[in-house]
């Protein structure tokens, strides 16, 4: 990847002060080779680096920017909030308005707490589950990423998987011992785990659609079985909808698949590109979050920050307008169909998955159902494909284990241009 000299210089300096030169490992291009361009600004479906290169962006901040970069309505909402003060550390009516909007859109959510990141949301949801059940163990699924909380860095997905280090140093053995990692899409494994650990499992946390090992749809019946098994075992079912929330349907995967969890974690889109996430669900559980009920602790200086709330509320209101999800599904479907046509043109038997506003191309011919099948993908080839696409002006997520996040402002021309470039990048990758 020929990087502009300004980005090259910027990356060198950044690495002196910031580990890997980035504030989140996925951005370092470790999985795809080459150095990351440093971004100057974004507008709509495009981002522009500090050397003046333009890209059609399919990262979109890893999902939050469902209306693209610097949407006028979001910018205006944040600007108006900013002029009234950036933070108060005191309640505001807009936080209640956002909470009400989320509760109106997400079927299982009766009550919720706003926090500052998806990691904080999942950590808090698990602590709540442990607090109300009095149990210690949790179940997660291999290849799912729930942020960098200690309990989750066991066979994690996203950057942990990308960097080939599913288990992170620094996790106490005692914490790891309370996390049971099972194969995704394997409800029988959960049934067995519940039998092996009777009355010990506080929560099952799952991405209802795998989004951090690439796009891995739930097998028919998987989510329903999780719901049945957890209800029978007195275990709390947590849907981590940080990616799928407001992305695969207005009410997320729980609306799309008709399975209601006890707790839901939300992030990305709900914050409109600013640091805001949420966890919520059944009132009988949320009423034990401090300062209420059993006072299960969770706090945050900038939780419910007025700027982030303004951005998130505006985006959710825009998402509530008619026809939005048909448009998003149409964009993602066209991308997937076009990619399959490109693979057919080149007689390549790779797999393309699409669900709601998510798309993923796997460099393998195997059916994708779990972490093991995803691991058959040729990540070396993906790296060559990624760099070829970037050089041609398409900014894909820099990992085989991430999804494309198209926005509602990716035009038909953007999509057709993308598919033209994608064909070239596939050819270049195969030399
Ligand atoms: P954050 O702490 O990054 O806001 O959210 C953690 C998280 C929790 N749950 C799911 C399902 C998630 O996908 C994430 C974060 N997603 C990654 C990308 N797949 C964020 C990108 C990054 O780590 O830089």
C-alpha cells in the first residue's frame, strides 16, 4: 500500500507516543499489511486522508455512521447542544428522551442506562446478571467480541482474533475460569454446559448475529434454543447488539428474529458517532442498578453526555422515518449480489454473506457457521485484496473478521463504483 508521505510521517510520530500509533488495535492494519492512512475529514460516504486521497468508506467508524460522515442533521444537533455546554454531570431531559426512544424501538428494553462505550455496556450487563442471580459463571461464544472487559477476552473476535491472540495476557486465572467459551451456533453445547454447571451460570452473552468474525448469521433455531435453555436454567440471556442494534432492523436482531433477551447491549449507531452506548432490558433487573434495589454498581463521569445524546437521538429519529431500512437492505443486497457476480466472473468460490445492513466476503469456499469455519479463510489473500482496494479508493474494514458497514448515503453510483473496483482488487490479489 503506497501511503502518502504525510500519513507516513504522521504514523511514525504517532507510534512514538501511542502504542501501535493507534487508539484501537484494529486501526493499525496489522492484519492486512501496510500502514494506515491518517484521515483528515469525512463527508457522506467518503473519507479523505491527509495526503488528499479520497476513499469510499465501508468502515464508517465501525458501524455508528449509518447516515455517513458529518450528516447535516447530526452536526446541527451536536452544534446546538455544544453551544449550551458540553457536560453537566447532572440529569438532562434529553437523556430521558433518548432512553424513551430506545425503549420504543427495541422490543425487550423497558429501562436502560447510558454509558460511554460498548465495552462498558457489556461489562455492566454481565455484572448486573451476576448481581441479580448471585452466580459467577458466564457463557460466551468463540469469535464473538464484547469489548475488552476481562471476562470477554477468552476466544474473542474482532481485533483479538485479528491479531491471532484470542486470549489476552493480563486476565486473572480466576476471571478466565468463570468464562465458558462455546462454539457459535451450537445450542447443544450450551445445554451440556448448563448440565455441567447447574445453578452456576449467571448469564449467556451472545452476538445474535456474529459480527466480529466477519458476518456469521444465527442458524435457524439457535437463538430460540438459547432463549429456552436460559429461561429453564434461571440464566440471564444477554444480546450484545452493539453491531446489530438499529442495523439489521429498527429493533435490532431481537426484532428481526423474534427472540427477546433479558438484557440488551447497544452501542455504535445509538451514539451517532460520539462516545455513547447503553445496556437495558427487563425492569425487574434494571431496577437493581445503583442507586436502586441491590445497588449493583455502574457509574460514569460522561455517561449520557449531552453531545453524544444529541447525536444519538437525532440518528434514531432519522432511522424512524419511513423507508429507511428498505433502502439500507437494498444497498447491502446490491453490494452482496455484485460481489457474488464478480466472484463468478473470476471463477472464485468464496462466500458472501449479507444480513440487514451488513455484508462480508470470506476468502473461503466453506459454509460459514462458527469461528472454526471462519478460520479457513485465507487472511493473506484478504490482505492483498484489501490493499488493492485501498489503492483504488475503497476503504474496507482492515480485517477478514469484520463486516462492511454501508451507510444510507452510499449512493447507487458509490455502490457500482465499489463493485468495479472490487473486481479489479480481486484480480490484483490473485496476481
Ligand atoms: P466499544 O467498546 O468498541 O464501543 O464496543 C465493544 C463492542 C461490543 N460488542 C460488539 C458486538 C462489538 O462489535 C464491539 C466493538 N466492535 C469493534 C469492531 N467490530 C470496534 C472496533 C475497534 O475495536 O476498534
